[in-house]
């Protein structure tokens, strides 16, 4: 029996993005793979009164089990309400790579899916994306498409170089597919090594000229920014200080994300920053407490750090705090 996302108390992205566009902020899209990440996301977003998109990648589904993740997401709504929060929560498939995967997520209660056809030719991307929209639309599930290719690893597809989105294609793509939002490539990439430069000061700016050109061609249309972790230097230092080796890890400076959030960018995807904060704190905790063997202690410490990181993102970077 298909599960309607509304019966789980979840929201699609329509109202979220409308309000984000009007209020000139971006809705955070945070990935989760386990209980503690989900707890941290909901706690941080409830405490800062921020709408939130909790997203599940194909990798997360195979790591944590799709059934468990979806029940956790349904539980997350109840958990937020128990904290006295009315924030909207969207359950989203991140980087869906096939029609069948999108259908399976929609049938199991996801309120939004991404169909990432960016590895295909332009026409094949359109055909695949349109097919997913045709399935999702009657069920009121939102669909995110992607045009352009991000450098780095997109699940199992690796790309040596990013191919920026061609602004002249966006109108045709959005019109022919019927997507609700569009992920674009303007210089971000996934993971902790986003730029091949030596220092923070040398990080090249994102291609805001391409973003502006896209906004002119599809005014008021929700844009999505993937690969938007800042790779916070304090956590890279903590990792390196406590036995790790992440030399050269660099991300997107916060001021550039703030600028993007004020534009048509309505959804900002952040995964790596949470992973880095948790790893750093766990490394430090275990080094400083060599006799400790209760996972609740070190994962709990990591969860607390994650709450603070996400609150900072909502308040100081995305501008999504205090909106609900
Ligand atoms: O875009 C990729 C996300 O960070 C998810 O990563 O495929 O390792 O779960 P993952
Ligand atoms: P980061 O690796 O920069 O956190 O990007 C995450 C992402 O885009 C998930 O889809
Ligand atoms: Zn992504």
C-alpha cells in the first residue's frame, strides 16, 4: 500500500520555497544516515524555528535501511511537535538516479525527490526528469532536477571537472520537464576538498554571473545549491590535531553562501560539514577519554556539536532561522 506523505505529517517544498523566495533566505537541506544526525537536525531546526528538508541519499538507504530511515523521518515530525515546534519538515530523496528509485521513495512516503539526470545527455535528462514529474505531480510530491555537473563525486558518478550550468538551457529544461526546483552548477562541489588552492584566501568566488543570468531567464523559480559545505576550518584543525589527516580540505566561504541565500537559491545542501564536526569531536573525545567505551558518550558529544553547527548555519548563513 503506497503511503501518502501527508499522513506522516511531512510537507512538500512548494510553500517552503515560496516563503524562502519572498523572505530572501534558503531552506537548509541536511543529510541524515543515523539517529543522532536526525536528532541534531530536528533539535537545531526546532530551536531556531527554521523549516527543514531532511534528505536521504542512495548511500544512506543502503547504509541505514530505507524502511528504518523513513520511519525515523515520520518519528521526526512527532519529535518536533513534542518540542512545541510547528516547523515544516520535508523528506527528500537526494540524488535519485533512476525513475524506479524515485517511484519507490514516493510510494513509501517521501514528500520530495531529486532526479539527478545530470550524467545523461541533455535530451535524456529531460525525458527522465519529465517521467518522474508525471508520476510525482498527481501525488503532490515535489521534484528537483539538475542541469550542469558538479565536480567531485555525485554518489557513484565521478566527474573530474565541473560543467557549469548553461543559462540558455534552463527555460527549456524547466518548461519541458515541469520540475519544481532546479539544482545548478556554479562552482561548488561535493565533499571536503572543493578547491585545488593552498589557502582559504585563494578560494575562487562562485559564478554569481551564471546564477544572475539564470534568474533573469526563469524569474522567481527556486534554485538549489549542492555541495555547499564550508568545510569549517576549526573542525579541520581539530581532526588534524587529534590524529586525522585532512590537509588541504577547503569549502565554500560563508559570505558567498549568504549572498546565494538572498537570491533565487531556495535550498542549500549541506552534508560534509556535519560529518566533519562529528568526526572531529569523536576523535577529540576518544583521545581525551581513552578509557571510555560507551558510544553514547562520544556520539552524544558529536551530536551536541552538530546541533550547534546547524543552528549557526540557520542563523548566520542561510537566514532560515525565526521564519516559523
Ligand atoms: O551529495 C552527496 C551527499 O553528501 C550524500 O553522500 O552518497 O555518501 O550518502 P553519500
Ligand atoms: P557537501 O558535500 O558540500 O556537504 O554537499 C552536500 C550535498 O550536496 C548533498 O546533496
Ligand atoms: Zn548534492
